[in-house]
C-alpha cells in the first residue's frame, strides 16, 4: 500500500504545471468571487486528478507490470479509493483556506464555522463521483469509460427528467419535503449525507474489487 | 520452485497447452517464434491471466492467488510493460524501496549509474535499451528468489543486449539459489545463460533439453538429394529442403559423424532448433 501511495503521489506531482494552473485559477476565483463555489470546484479538481492516476497506470500497457508488484488486486483498489479521498480532503482544505482568505480580503463577511456543515458535506457528495469513475475506469479503461460515463450521466439526466415529469402537479409534496429537510439540524443532514454516500462508496468499492479480480492483463 | 500442470489457455484459434517444471536454482529458457505462446505463458505464471484449465504453482501456492508478501520474492521484467513513462528513475527508486522490504537501494542506484540511466530524466525520454535496462534492474534489485524475464533483450542493439546479459550473469553469480525463467527468440542469449531450454511452437512444447546436450549432441547435417535418399533417417528429428539438397537436424551427431565420413556436419544451435523443428518437414 505504501508503495502504491508513493507511486500515485509522484505521478500526481509529475503534473506540476497543471496543478499550478489549477491553484492560480483557484486563487483568482477566491479573490474575485463570492460564495463557496470555489471550495466545490477545487475539491472536484483534486478528485479528478486523483482518479486520473488510474489512466496513468493503464497508459502504455502499464497495468501488466504493475500487477506483478507485491500487492494484491484488492489492495490496489483500496489504495485508489483512499488516495482519492486524501486528494479530495487536501484540495477541500486548500479551497476552504483560499475561500476564507478571499473573504477576509474582500470583507464579505465569510463565516466558515457557520458554513462548515455545508462545506464538509461537499466531501462525501463529491466522493460519489469517485465511486462512479473508479469502477468504470477499471472495467472499461480510460478510453471506453468516457463513453460509459456519458451513458451514466445521460441516464441520470433521464432519471431527473422522468422524476420531474412524474412529480408535475405535485409541487406541494416536493415543497414539503424541502421544508422538512430545511428544518433538520445541519449536523444531522451532514451525518445522513455522509452515511448514505459512505454506503454507496463501499458498494462501489466492492464492485471495483470484483472487476479487478476478474480482469486479465 | 515452479510447477506447471497441464496449463491450457485459449484465445480464439490459439491454444496454449503445456506442462513444465522449474527447479530451485535452475535457469530455464523458453524459445519459440513470435506468437508461439511465450508471453501468454509468462502472463499465466505471473497471475496476470487465468488459465482455462490446469494450474501453476510457485513454491506450492497457486500463482494467481499469491499474496503481496509472496509476490515480493518474484522479480518480473515484461517486454512491453513497465513503470509509467511519466516517472523518473528517482521516483522508481522511492517506489521500489516502499514496495519491497528487501530492496537494495544502493545496488539499484549504483547499477543505474553504471548503465547510464539518469535519475532525473523521465522514462518517456529513455531509449528502448535504457527502458529495458531499467525493467531488468527493477526486477533484480530486491533479491528475488524467482526471476521471470519476458524477452528482456528484444529489439536491442548488441551493446544493450550484452549489458543486460552481463547484469543477469552477475546477479546469478551472486544469487546461486535464484531460479530464472527467461523467454527469448534470440537463441544466443539463452545458450549462454540457461541450464535447460524449452522450445514451444503454436502453444505446445516441441522439445525440452539441457543446454549442454543441445549444444553437444545436436547437429545439423547438410546433404545432397542423392545422399539424403541413402541416409539412415532413424535419428533425424526434422529436415528442410534446400537448393543444394536437405538440411537435417539430429540429436545423434556422433552416429552420423562415424557412419557418414565426409558429410557436412555442423554443431547444433538453438537457432537451428527453432528453424528446423518449427519450419521443417
């Protein structure tokens, strides 16, 4: 596991220029934009960079050699989820820091403590994207998974559209649901979101392990 | 060390079907033309593909079920796969030192320098020979008990080939108990390294012989058509029609030398074996 983390860190830092561009963009956004969009943006970028290490592993038939190294396939999968979570947490921290400093400079009255539950819930929610990306990348590879990802998001859009159609004329039900959720303590909402996302991520991990165990190189 | 028991792997019309054994401390070579099944076998041995039938065991453990700790005793160098091209030698050093408890960092660094592999250059900027050297050095720098080398010298110039073979010889001198499985279609590489050689063709073993016997007892006979008609063919393994007559492969060099004085008899080589056993009549 330590060797895999070392590899992924080094692969990530081999993209120094990309990382610097993202950071400069984040600083500019932090200095000019109100709202916490920046935190979500940076967290998502960190996640995408971390997931991208799978494409680096796969590049030039690299998986075959990688799988001869001393770890088991499920260790590889577990490390990917952990590495993505780590990168997500680091980029979230960077985002919050820039957001707070930007707020202080612009005197926009940023109160990170009151926004903390909302900001924190970005981590489990955005980790769901990792839970979609990793099994797709492992199953289809970086090229084919783009098509698969397009299909997944297409299905999600259809689901949202379908739900909207079904619920049309019943806006009061939705309104009631939103009001009920709004009335709940933020900490409880955060815990529920974390639990649900955690469960879905664990299911994704199990799928990824199964995909990897069956994969031939 | 390694037991391959009725391994079968099928890809479309290609079928790999073989059994073999690699003893402790033995250096075993596998030769065969491109597409003979060498790489498929290596992949099955390293657990990268699953056999359709049969099993491969390494020290009594199913090859595809090895734990990380057990895999640490194996060093592998594959022909078309290695560390990510985005990494540098210094990255590889750090990764290997965390991967293998027995990784000899000093040995690795020293040999990288000796082989002209710069620490700060990306692998993507390496020449074919440099990449091959890095693959071999990565495999031999953690005191592996089993080395698996798939075409380590393929596509290299003479100098790079010799450098890699010297590295392997030096490693074998220092680690006498290490077992090695090496595939190649360059016969001279194997003749100088291996204790025994398997010839595989179309997924099957055509021949298994000790290298000493192969080089000492095998011979190529070159005979005219007339002489071929009169030749005792009891000990002819394979033959091929040539412009001057026939080229024949035999395991009984002495028999033909004694009974057919004046016949052109050349010492056998692995190249002759490949050419005549896989392309002759």
